[in-house]
């Protein structure tokens, strides 16, 4: 049931307190938080830095504007509505397709335009934002995720979390939504976390509810063969977010689009620690190594450095 | 980045806090522990009568500080009545008056009496001897024979009183005594006989205190004087002396209750005893105006009571910090548990827990309906606030109807905070399911209970209230905790699978 602090320390596991004080407190300047806490700002900034993001259909900033959503959505196949200042995936509404006046969620549940408007109205009044402050609703085009991943996910879009420390990608995992997680990609809700090798973009290890898994619980597909295409581009995008935001300890959430390749979904200035579980390894030794590196290295070199030093072989193949 | 200034600040706070506390202990002799508990009786008198429709006036005797008891506070509840406290004939009385009253009337008077062994009786002048006593035949002969008989067997007023009363007890009743008792009530008769014999005496009324008794009535006693001294005699046994649990309610020889404009008047007493720390011991007698005598006790009493609570908040907050930083418990709203714990102090733990769960559960059901109405956030939370107030009102009335007065304390809950809790829990329920609600709600409640236990501890209350230096020590502790980079207790469980292979 319990382990000892000494064993966790030996594994290099980082706890919440250490993350908050030693990394977030030290490397993330509070002044820069709005850049990542407001998804609209992140998006505009990303465009400036040439980092691909999902296409923006429109924004709703006033309760008055809620009534104009219907016309705004005409001609779009599927879309995602999210609060600009939401956290932890709260308030994100995914509509897979529109059939007549029915809006259909990935789960098959049907919504009316009224439901969608109510959701947007809730977003504007600050229901999902930190501290309940008034918010803006973002409407983005639906990501057509790479068909090669359809076997690995249930309903939701699988996203890839890369922890970027001082511009170096240090650890990565893929989050696969499951029936248990209700199509959401949050590990504590039951999504499967798959540790990804920084060198090759292949799966190392899978966990669900903190326990090792070798296959996806819903599709039954084994995880060992999971390979992320265009891995180098994805890492370079992630590494570039350091220059873009100036935040030293950053969680970047990426997705793979069928047509546009890797895209930045959102940034997180307080990335969680579950990635250590998915990788079966603590962050500490990697972070210590990066801390010893000098400043001012170009993104490509940083990615190469990480790919060289953080290579791991899959645990899934050995056991499979 | 040097951490030296940080540790210097912590060290300074610690040293200053400890030094201030020790100074206060040594210089002002404030004890480290709350010390002995004092017993306080809460007594409630309920006057009932049937008003005749016109003006009504009720005059009731009130207790004064006396041997063994000190009167602390008193309250009355008598809607529609004017009230005055009077001093007459050496006794305190309350007088209620109203222009028009009809039907059953109820007046309440409650008093707190502190058990104070050092308290002495106020000086009482002996009442003048009643010279106007006239007996009808054949009672005059019986009376003088009874007096004569007791007189020969006594030496002074007290022994005379004893002998006289014992002659009226069951086993020694003579013919004369039996004859007199057919015509007169025992206690007034005894007072009358004593006065006739030249011994000043009067009938007084006392209340025998017993924890948790209700609908009690006063018992009559005979007060006998010998120059400056007086003694109390039990008119039923002749025993001399005051039982420890006797509170003299009326000691001026007057009627306990007089009602004009009403009939069927009765008075009933209920009482409760509880223990209180002897806070009085700490009252600073040394009111030096030095800066070091920086004490809450120099403030007026009312503000002191307020500060007693305010100074406890850091303890509750420390509890929250410990549980979040060292244990890793999730709570809904960072310091919401402290406010709930403050409410628990007013309501007591069990009542508070039941009340909290009831309000939040009912609130969640109603909030669930509100979410269908498609309201703006602020309007919805306001609707929840009104709902919470309604729930609290309904529970108060219901519990009162069922005679559960503890239910009334539910009003101490911070309603706005409760509403936000309900709102957050409801959203959590929709987004993450009931399990997260249980985890965060349970975490909040556990934190609130632990904070309550810490804040309600008599020793902690004593220390925080009397040693302001402790606040500096708390500050230092919290600064240190804010610097803790080690693992949280629950992380030892969370990360266990990683260490297995």
C-alpha cells in the first residue's frame, strides 16, 4: 500500500511540493502565466512564432454574442468549444458532427443549439475559469486525428504531453482516453498514460489508474506497437514553446492532425506528475542534467541533446 | 540564490515568539495550562399565567450573588412586555408589565450562576420582629405551649429554632403541633411561632440545583437570625445549614411571584450545569502601560471574546497547511474547512457534521435542478445562497418543533461559503463524477474536523489567547512548511507502483 520516501528518492520521483517550489516557483515567472492560462493568447502567440495550432473558427466574448454561434458554425463539420482560461480540461465541449439541428458529441449524445449556447454562456460567466472571472469562449475546428491512433483511443483525441524544461524536452507521454475516463484524457479519471521514448517516439510503458497495462482497455489493441510519426517535428515544436513563453518548466500538449501534422493544443505552466508513472521513471535525474547545461542553445540542438541522453528501450516488448 | 535571509527571518520569528511567551509567563504569571475548570449553572425560570384581558403586571424575585454562587449574566424573554429590575426590601425583583394581555402568557428569565466557593453572603439586617401576631382560640394556647416546650430545651435562637421545628416533624408531632398544622401551612407557621417567641425569622425560597432537571419548583426554608448572624433551617427536618446545591432565589421574605391581572400563575425552573475554564484567573491585574504588556486583555470584554476566535484562525490555517503540504489531502476551497470548523465550534461537532451534510446534500439536489434552468453563474450562485438560507430556516424550525434545540445552531454556518461549496461540488459532480465529490468533500470535512479539534482544544485556546508570541511561532512554522520540498504522505501511496519494478 505504501512505499518509503527513500525508495521514491532513489527512483528520482518528484513530489508536488518539490515541483512547486524547486521548478515552477524558480523557473516560471508569474508574469508569464497569462500567456499559457489564456488559450486565446497562447494561440495568437503561437501563430506569431510559427507554431501550428488548430484552426480558430471564432471567439465569443459577450453574452450578446452567444446568439451568433449558430451562424458561426454553419459549414463546419465538427468543432470544439473551450474556455480561454479553463484548467484541467474543464468546460471543453467536443462536437464531432452536426446533423441538421442536432449537435453530436463523440459519445453519441445529442445536443441542441440551445445546449451549446448554454455551454458558451456558462463559459463567458466564468464557470470554468480560475477564480470564476469572466471568460472568453474559443471555437476551434475539430482535429482530424491520425487514423493510425484510432485503435488506441476511445472517443477522445489522444494527445501527447511533453515536459519541456529550460527548452529541453525531458519526458513525454501519450494520453489515451477510455470508456472509464468518459473520453477525457485525464489520467486520474481513468485515461491510459503511455510513456514515450524521447529518442524514437515509441511506447515504453502503459499505465491506467497507476497500474501497468499492455493494451488499451476498450479496443484491446496492444500498446507496444504505438509509434508517433513525425516525432522530431513534434519535439521541435514543443521545444520552441520555451522561446515563445519564456517559461522554464512547461507542459506542452500536442496532437497529431491527419493533414497538418503535429499541432500545439495548449500549454500548462503547472504540469502534473503522472508522467513519471507513465514512464516508470522519476524526472529528477533528467532535470538535474538539464540544469547543468548552459543557456542559449538553439531548439534543434536541445532536441538532439535530449534524444541522445534520454533514450529508453520499451518495457512493453520485453514483457510481451 | 541564498536562503540565508529566509532562515534568519524564521529564526527571528521563533526567538521573538518564544521570548515574548516566556516574558508573559514569568512577568505576568500567566500559567501555561488553562488550569482548573469552574462550574457554571444555567437556570431558566418560566412564569406561566392566564391573563384576563386587561393590563397585567408580574413581579418576580431574582437571585443575588450569595454564599457559594456568583451571578454572572441574566437574560429575559418576554415579547410584548415592559421590563424593569427593581431593588426593594433588600431583594432584587423583576417587574414585567403590559397594557393588554389575554390567554396563556409565558415569561422567561435565565441566569448564569458561577459556583464560587469563596463568594460570601452580603450583610443582611435582621428583619424587625413581628409584634402584630394574633392567634384565635384555641390556637393561642397551642402556640404558647409549643413555644414554651421548645424554649425550655434550648439555649439560644438557633437551638430554639431547631427544637421548635423538630417538634413539628412527623415522629415527634404532639397534639398541639397537629392542631396548629390543621389551620396553618408549615413554613409560615414556623416563622410566625419564632417571631412570637422573640426570635427574628422569615420564610425564604431556594432552588436545589441538579443537572438537567426541568419543571422544578422552589423549596421553602426558614432563615433565623441571632444578632448579626443568621442560619438556614429545613422546615421539614429541623436540620441547620445550607446544602451546597441550594441557591437562595428569594431571601427577603417576600412572595416569589406576584401577578396582577392574571390567574393560575405558576413558576417552573429548569437547569443545566457546565464547566468553563477559569479564564478570570488570567485577567491582567497589572495594567502597566508598557509596550511589552501588549495583551488582548487590555481590551474591553466584548472585543476580547471576538479576539479569542480570531486568534484561533491561524491554528485552523496551520492545520490546513499541514494536511495539504505534508499529507496531500484535497479540499474544496483552500480555507473553506477553517470556516466550517469555526461554525463547528458554535454548533458542537456532531450537530455541525449532521447540519453540514444535510445542507450540502439538499443543496446539491436543488442545485442540480437549477442547472436545467440555464442561468448565468452569478444569478445561479445567488439562487443557491437563497436556497441555503431556506434550507437552514426549515431545519431550524423543524428541529425546534421536535424539541432539538441543538438544531438551531445551524444558523452559525457561513451561508455564502456553503453556497459556493455546493456550486463547486455540483460542477465537480457533473465533470468528474460522484467519486471526486466524495474525495474532495470528504477531504474538506476531514480537514474541518481536525481543524475543529485543534481549535476547540482548551489548552490551545488558552495558549493562543494568552500568549500572542505564539502567533509568531506559528508564522515561523508556516514559513518552514512553505519551504518543504519532500514527499507528501499520500504520494508515498500514489507513486508506489513506480518503485515496484
